[in-house]
C-alpha cells in the first residue's frame, strides 16, 4: 500500500530517514554539491519497505565524490568509476553514488556512450519507469517527481518518463524489468508499455543471457510471479526467453479432454509459493528452485501429447522429456549446474507419487522415493501437493490424504532406519576384500546389487550381506576364472615378481603360448 503524501518533504508523511542518509547529504551540501536519494529506495519509502542498498545521484564528478567519501566510508570501491559510479559501505548500508548521467546507447549492442549530465531532472528522465524516476534532495528531503511517479505508484501502473519505445530501445532489458516489477510490486503496465514490449520483443536478443536470467529469477521470486509470467507470454517475450512456457498454451481442445496446461502450470506455481516456509522451516521462501520447477513441470506435455482411441489424451513420459527440456533451457540462460540439476530432478520426479496408484507404499517404494529425491525431498513434497488443481473436491481430498499417508510412512520408516543417505551394507573396499577383486566395473555391479537389496529389504546384518554378495558373485561370468568359484580379477601377471612363486606361471590365453610356458616349466 502506498503511503499518502501530503506535502513537499518526506517528513510530512512521517518518513524516517536513517541518520546515515542525512549525514551523507550534509557532507555533500557542506562541500557545495547537490545529492539526492533516487530510484528504488525512494519508491520503497512510499511502499513502506526498508532498503539496505541505496542509490544516490549528484552533480559532483566521480573524482570529487571519491575525495568526499573516502574519509567517511567504512570501505569503498571504484570499479564503476568509468561510468560515473563510486561505491561504498557505511553502517550496514551498501551505497552507490553516481554523477548525473545523460548517456546515449549503441542500438545494436546496448553499450552506453557515457556522458555526464547537468541536472537532476535530466538524470531522472533517463530512468526506466516513472515510479523509479523520483528523488529526495538531501539534506532537505524535498521530493522531486517531474514525471508523476508517485501518481503512477498509487495507481499501480508502470509507465516510462519518455516514450516506451525510446526507453526500451536504450535498454531492451527494461522489458524484462517491467515483467519483474509486475511480479514484485503487483502492478500493471500502461497501454504504451505493453504495446512497445510486444512490438520490440525481438530486441531482447541483444541482451546477454546472464542479465536476462537475473531478471527472470527476481520475477519468479516476486510476490505475484503469475502476473509477471503472464505479461511475458502475452507480449511475446516468453517466446524468446522461455519458449517452453509459451508452448504450454496448447491449441484449444474443443472436447475438453485435458486441462489448460498453461493455466494449470501458473496455478501450481502460485500454490508452490504458498507452501514455502519461513527462514527456520524446511523450504524457506522465496525458493527459486521450487518455484521454477513448479512453472516448468509440465513443459514436456506439448511434445508427448497423444490422442488415444476412445477420446482420451495421454502425455506419456512427459516428466522425463520435461527434465531434459528444462536442463537445456537453463543452460542457455547460464544457470549454475547445481540449480539446473535440482530443478530438472524435481521435474523428472513430479509424477512419481502418482505411479503407485492405490496399491499403497511398501517400505521398498518409500526408500526409493527418498533416495531418488535426495536433498530435494521437502521440495518434492511441496511440488507434488501443489500439482493438484482439480476442481473436484473429493478427488483433491483423496490425493491429499494419500500424500499425507506417504509422508507418515516416511516418518515411520525413518524411526527404524537411516534413510537420508541409503547405502549398501558393504562398501566398495569390503566388496573387493571379500571377493579378492581390484577396482573395476565388477565392483560397481556388486555395489549396485547390494544397493538394490538394501532398497528392497532394508538394512542387512554383515553375515547376511556377505552371503548375498557371494551368492550373486557365483552367478557372474567373471567368477568362473577362479577354481573355487570366487573371484580373482587379479592374475599372476598382475602380482609383483617378488610375490609370485616359481610354480605360478603368468596367465595366458593362446595354446602356443601355453605350450611355451609348459616347456619352460619342464
């Protein structure tokens, strides 16, 4: 909710400005320079939101700014000096001070031609949206709002200081920012902003994948991500950034044989966000991995949709196909490998719960469910519960009860055995020692066999585990190389010469080679 603004200063609406802000303003004023708090921090004052990252603009040159803040700041950096920005930290605040800007842009690369401006109003004109084009002059706290940003903020609308076409031409990423602010602030966009986003959607291609990714993460983690995604899809930006989401709008099924997959996915996203916890809970929100998996969980459906005899529609293996598609998309957006794997795993497993039907959960099935989910089990719980959007109350209650039963089974089994890291009852070293093997594929197969037994039967005592291992090994082709039926991947030729008895010939495979060995022995 936007605070009412009654007068010409922030004091008139009871805004509290931290002493650090006022002290910095006085520092510049005493040196004969203007300084204003600008952009998001001013907007957030009217929204009642605290900010620890503060942006200021000034008529002082970067060198002059640096000279003023050096003795005052806790620490500072000059990495953005070429663009007019000096950064610093003071009393827990991260602060950037930028000289008035009036740059132009290369229309093909989005690289600014840096030029310093001469007035606060000109600096505000180059900002992305009117709600971010407000400033508070310091230390007097006068509001400067030449483009009606406060009015637009009250109306819940995104508009640009100049024309939307010029703004988005300067920096096409602003189109993504419009969708992000729609999500974060739950605002709409003006007609000209929407039209410009639609007409200029192709311009997003000149923006780096990393910058697009960062805006997408902020959108997904916003208070109303559905609003932002809808805007991307309606304007065509999603066709360039998340085409798999646009593809969820499957052509109309006149017989209504399947749900609207796009709207279903948005609802799952909203419901998943509602199931996030506070910072002390299992899935602290906002959780990008959970939310993005919720949005993308059904992206394999367009490629797998089949119309069956009798009028049914199937999407066989859409979970596996979707996992591959989401991995590919996230790689294109330059996400880190851990995040990609986590989202893909959730997409791949989102149907696992339904695969057991009404047969009930055996101990073996519970172990496999937990092991396959790994560290993402709590997220999978929430994704699976969120994936129920049916209007049939009885069906929804039945599914919720069934998942309650699964979680109860997990809790009960956890009381009896360690489930968070299910391993075979014998490790690789023990397998090699018992079967007289060296490292190799056979050890891996033995390990996998014991893991299957562990999944199926739970923990085995050492004697039973060894018995099962030896029984398995007796059936393997490699075991026949040993006269006792026990393995030896080690051959005499592998042994050091000092350890080999004279009567132990090297292993041979060819008859003529064997004859030569026999002759040497005689």
